[in-house]
C-alpha cells in the first residue's frame, strides 16, 4: 500500500451493512453504507484525507471486525483498535471527549462544550460530532440533547437508540422492537 492510499472493505453488523477504511497506522472511518451510499462515502473520505482508496484489507480492519462483533454481542465496552483520524483541532478535542464518555452513559452537547472550556458552543460540538467518520469506535452516539432527547446521528436515530440501549443492557428488548423503533424516528 502506498503512503497516500487507504484500504477499505465492507463489514456486516446487526444494524446493516457498514464500510470501513484504514491506513497502516489505524482505522480511519467506519460508516453505515446507507449514509449517502458507498460512492458518496468514499468520495468524502478521499477528499477529507487526501488519499486514494482501494478495496482491500489490513490487520486494523481485521481487528475492527472482531471488536465490532464483540461490541454487538455485549462483550466489548472499549475499543482497543488503533485509530488514524483527521480533523480540525476543535474536532480532534471534541472526539477526545467522546472517547472519555463511559460505555452505557451519555453526555449532552452542552456538557462536552463545557469540558472543552467553550460553554455555549453546543452547536460547534454538534458539528464536530457530525464530522466524526469513525462511528461507534469514537462514540458520537453517546451525545444527546440536554433534555435527554436523541438527535443528530448520521446513522439514523433508530440506530442511535439501539446502540445506547445495547450499552445499557437492554439489547433483547431492542432487537424485538428494532423495526418499530426505526419507524418511530
């Protein structure tokens, strides 16, 4: 693999098909395929990372696939996979805060803004959250509104609800109501 190349491959999950990519340094993106379609996702990644993408595999993608399986089985609470992401300094600091939110817990956009020393920057945190290309691993699904409502998840709100309930030990109930939950949002 050349220096300005990233490999990607498709992954399966209980919530739908995903696409993941990695450099030799670590995993760089993990997205739901229905978030604009594969070609759109690949174009966004090439533009952001200034790389060419080629279908393939590496040890980081193998590890990610195993960790995702354990996560969805309720066995993994913290990803150990190396990550290689790019973003503005504010995005990077926001993502660092997301990584600190414990499994099964949530924080509001305002709480994260305060932790960043930027009270009132809720919308900026929301934009940085939305700029996270490494869903689940950098747990943007753990960010909610101050009133407890779910909002702002590129993978669709029914998936956000599923992930939060999975982490809170409510997985069986979610699986039974998965399609009902999808229609509710």
